[in-house]
């Protein structure tokens, strides 16, 4: 209990600067213990969330990938929390315009609770200071003030290729909002062992070109840490730009005066634990709500098929599913007689339209290249443009290639098809489903196998299916056939072309009769927009981002070491791991390889949160000679 009181007292000192005025304004000031009890009650009714985003660096060339890891903790106890399973991360310019938005998520079903991801930057973006903003749907209850924000600098390649040099920001922190926290309070936090500075060790402090570096980290057991190793010229790290400044420095969610008076806030927006799609079905003429009407939702790539009925106001909702951001969805309405009725209107997202840019106190310094040192730095940045994620890019002279124009939907395999149908052919056939379409192909019929599943056959042999060049057999359940899967999920109005081809030409990863035939279906969801089918809509919601791995460069063999010419490896980020796991002994290690950037300092940066709520941050610097 004493530890809890001490922690809550420290939290009040750090994030409740209005307490003093609240005490003087209250007619009857409750005791410290009573106030802490009321804080706990408020936290139970409306738990706080704090977000901190770790990026591999804060200076990028346009076209670079911004790698990131998100830490979501309880605002009162500082422990990792799972109130929200989804986190929205945005990149915005100085005009508050949204450049990109991704949705990170936890995957407990895969024993993965790490929110990791990346932001891709377009090569044509202008040089400037951009803001990374992060928030959950639950945090919308308290407004933008509590969103995580930090600045990053993007430099367009044109500003280093036309005798113009844009320098990285000097003497800046990773997050310019950290000035809100006074150093004395943070010193108390360090003394209270809320903040842990891990021991980061390397075999030596100076390394050569393309040399292996082994790092040992000692931190609280069972911690999950974000690790980056970056060129100091590509990121300016200040000791204050760490996780404890971000989390401890955010203001308290709730009004202290109200808590003193025993008036507690209730949330108006629920925490997001699964994806959902909401909407309304209305009549096409009078626009009146259509009640008790069947609505279906399906997505072949997400292996999702759901049905529901509209309520008395014509509203419907599909929830409790997860789908990546690459998935297309189709909604369709059906009357009891089977014919579609009404127009489907998808409910707008509750996400804010505008998140204000975090004002940068210093703008990028752009000037003409004059000195030899400018030329060296500019040459390094040009090398970074050509050398990305360990892959050397060679620019060839422009070559003109002339060829016969392909017909729509035709590719190498289509040339061998016994039968090929394009979008216009399918529309002229006026079919309502894939089954109706297949039944009109000579030699194709639908039957039932011994397991009771409906299957398609061609010339008395089973037909196999490929959807968007992916074998359907890889997606189906044990209790359904390939035909049943495709017939349920494939919208006939979205088929760009369909081929009937020998399996020999298609190829297969499974043992199959190569004298049999396969159906290749190419979907194009935009085709549905041109139809007059008001009861159907195809769209792409904001799904969660599919994690991908950072490309680690490996020079472990002579062949790999000399695969690229000497001096060409100018990677700004040598190593990135969003989830380094600390074992039960409190130790973990990792390795990486240096680049060709001589006489350069590199920073090994460690940030994380332990299961007990300790905030972990630390840095270690090495040098290339």
C-alpha cells in the first residue's frame, strides 16, 4: 500500500500541476489518502492510456521508411496495458495535412502483444519538419492534448542533388514537447526507481568498416525493448528525448477539481478491441431506412463471411474480426425474396479530421554547398538515396522497349487458356454468381462429393481454383471445398477476367493431376463502381498494418562482404529491433554489422517498459574509425 501511495503521490507531482490551485479553491480539502482513493476510483471508471512511439531515428530522406515501435501504458500505474488493441499513427506536415495513416495492432492469438510497424514516405515529399502523431480510439475521450506527438525531419533528394545541402536539425530533442516536464520532478522519478537506465555493453568502442558488433543489454527481466543503432548525423538524441519524458510529462486526463468533489468522468467512446464496420441501409428513392433486411459482408483475402439484419432504423454492424489493410470488402443487401433492395451507406470513421502539427522551434537549414565538408556530407546523403536497406541500386541508361499492346486481362498464362472471359463478356452474360457463370461454360458442371461438399468439375475431373494468382486450397477450411469458398467470397461484378487453363501451365505447390484444369480469377474491386447494383458496395477500410521485418545487412561471409563496392554502404540505421526480449536473468544480446561511414559516431538506443511498470531508457555510443 505504501508503494502505491508513493507512486500515486509522485504521479500527482509530475502530472497534476493544478493540484495546488484546486486545494486552495476547495471549501473542504480532503485528505491525501482520500484524494488517492478518488483517483483510483476515477481510473477504474475511465482508465488512462499513455502512448510513446520509438522510431529508429528522427532525420530521413524522402522515400525512406520510418520504423517504429509503440508502447501503450496505464497513465497512473505506468504498466503495459491492453485496453485498446489498435493504435493509429499518422504522419502530418506543417499545414496539418495528413500524409499517411496506419493502424498498428496487438495479436494475442499469435502470442504477440507488440505494436510495431512503419511509415512509408513518398520520394516527392518536400523538405520540412513533419509530425508523427499517435492515439487510440479510447484517447478520443480526452482530446488531442494527450496524443503522442514528435517531430521528424524529411529531406528531399533534390535538395542534395542540385548543389543544395539541407542539414539535420542540431541540438534538438526527439520530441520537442518534452519541455513541459521539469527536471527536478524527473530526478525524483529516477530516485523512485520508476526509470531504469539499462547497462549497454560492447566488446570495444571503436570499429572498422563492415565489422561485426555484439551488444549485451542488462535490464529488468521479461522486458520488451526497442533497439536502434543509428548514425548521429541522422538523428540528434538528447537525454531528455526518452520514454520517461514522454509518458511522465503528459498532463492528467481528468479535472482535479471534479475528482475532489467526487464527480467522476465516464467515457463516451469505447475502447477498440476489434475491427468493426457500421452503416445504414436506405431506400433508393425516398431514402427511408430499410429495417429487418439481410446484409452480407465478405472478403476473400480475409477469409471472412458474415451475415446480419438491419435494425428498425436501418442500421447494421459487423464486429469481432481483424483484417489487414490490404483486404477489400463487399457489402450486399438482400430482401426476403432474394433480390437486392436499398442503398448501403457506410458510417464515417470516428477518427479526427485534423491533428495539429507539433510546432518545430528550428527549421531545416538549407544552403548552397560551398566547403569540402559540405560536399562530403552531401555525398553521403546521395549514397543513402541509392543504398537503402542493404540493397545496392544501379541506375541504367534509359532504354525504349516497343511491344504489341496486350489485350485487357491477358498475360502469359492466359494465352494457353481453353476459355477466357473478360469483364464485358461476364456483364453481357447477366449472371448473379460465380456458380451461374461456371455453369454457362461448356463441359463444366457442379456436383457433390462423398463428404457432402459441392465441387466444380470439367470433363469429369475436379476443377482447381486460383484467386488473384493465389491457390484457393491454401485458404479454405477442412470442411469446405475450393468451389464453395470462391463461390461465397467472389463478387461476380468484380471479376476482371476468368481463365480456364490446364494446371500444367498454371503450376501448383500441391500434388495434383497436371492433366486437370484450373480456374484463374482476377478480381478488380473498382469494376463494381461502374455497375448499377445499388444494393452492393465494394470498399477498402483502414485495416491493421501487416508487420514486416527490417532488412538487416549481413557481412558474415567474404561473398556478402564484397557483394557491394567499398564505400557504398551508407546506411543511416545499422540495426532496428522493435521487440528485443529480456530473459529471466535480465540479459539479452544482439549483433549487427557496421557500414562504410568512416569517422562517424553511432548511438545504440534502448527504450522499453517492464511488466512492473518501470520505464527503461539508455544509450551507448560507438565510433567507426
